[in-house]
C-alpha cells in the first residue's frame, strides 16, 4: 500500500498544486492520497479523473497529520531537500510493503524529521513538490508505473503526432446502469455495424469507422434512463457528458427505426425536428439496430415487426434503407447477418 500524505494544504492558494500532487500520486502508482485540510473541490476533481480514466485510487481530506501518522502501521517517507539522496536509499525503501509518502505545501513541523523513517531528498535545490513526488515514485517503481493499466472509460494511446483516445464503450453502458440485455444488444449492433461499414469501405466509400463503433455501442445508452422513445434524447445527453464528438451524438439522435420525420417525432413526444439518418455512419448504425433484437434477424423479419408496430410508412423506409446500404456494400445486408449468425 502506497499512500501520499499532503501537509499544509491551503484552500485559497494550493487548490491547483494539490490537485497536481494527487494526479501525480495516482498516475505514478500510489493507492491514494490523504490531505490535511478539508477540500471537497479537490476531492471532486480527483474522483472525476478516477471515474473517467480508471483505477482504484482514493482521496480523503480533512485528516490531521497527528491522527493519521499515529494509526499508520507501515514506514513513513518524508520528501525534503534536507534528506538523504534518493538514489542512495531507494533500494532499502523498496523492501517495505506499506509506505506513507509525506509532501508539504509549506514548511513542515520539525517533528516530521523525527517521526519519518526516511527523510529523502530529490535534489538539494528549491523546486516543486509535484516534481519531487514524481521523481520519487519513478525511483520507487523502477519506472514500472509506465506500464500500469487503469482499465478506465478513457485511455490515451501514445502516438508521434495528433491525439488518439480509446474509449471503453461497454464500461460506459455499465456505469450508466444499462441492463445486461441492453449491453448485449449494443454489442451485437456494434459487430453488425462494423461488418457493414467495412464492406462499404472496401468499395471506396469513405466511412468513419471510429464514429460507427462509438455510435453503435452507445446508440441505446439512453435506455439507462427510459425504454421509451425519449431514450434517444437521454442518450445524446449522456454521450455529451463523456465528451463524444458531434458525429457520434448525431448517430445516437438519428438511430430510431429507419428515420423519424418532424411530424412523426411530435406525435411520438420527441422535440419537433427531423430524426432521419443522413450520414453514411448514421444509416449504418440505424440499420444495424433494425436487424438486431437480442439476436440477429433478416430484413423480412424486421419488415414484419415494423408493419405490426409502426405501420406501412415505417416499413417502406426500412426497405429503402436496406436497399441503399446493400447497394453501397455490394452485397445484400442479409448475407452479412448470415455470417454473424
């Protein structure tokens, strides 16, 4: 267990720097951070990071150092410019299972030097406690923090240029409270949508594969709130919360059936506007959804259900969408369904 104790936090001056101490503690492999002064703002900021980026890191504030040090059963490491060089003592420190790493925001009481099992210097020149903690944690983990997996909703993929962000869409559905049946349905829709998109892309038509994947996985995330038609609107709002791009929001918004026009939307209780899928990505996800219940189904089965539940007009839209996508794919979409079955 590796815990960081932050001493001397001042709400008015240190909110940003203490937040950075906590972020470094988490990213470099600590299990949690304890702050002496109660600060719900810093707590909330760090909990949001953990929520999105994963891990089991905890944060507590408003706990006095005397109280916490007294109950601590492991070794105490005090980071200070007056201590022993980190490279000289780190091998000995690594032998201990439980470590409390103390970093100060201001001058610490003299008692700290006596209480600490190790007073460790990260250089003997004035610099930031954020830097001191990062370097110490790098030494402590022998650089292995670089390979730590957090299994969060978001993962940043290292790349030479640009930004690559990988989302765990299944985890988003789980976190929002979607049922197992909804999650299974979304997984099947994502598989079918991917197959359709790849077929269309082979014919030289540009398809945003990432948007298709995200939209397919998240098209029904709104069912965490309601299984009625308003799950479309709820889904868009949830996706916004996770910073999904507009293209994905549009896929979620336009996935209902084979298209809902403004007049139909008003009758159904949706805000009066056109919900017809327009982009190729929107059409792919909407139709993949049409061909998946709890299992895959052919177009004829989908047509029968559309006629029964929504009428002839909806069924005609479905047929037209199926025909269009089949032409773009160069294969009847039913054949793709056969493959997945």
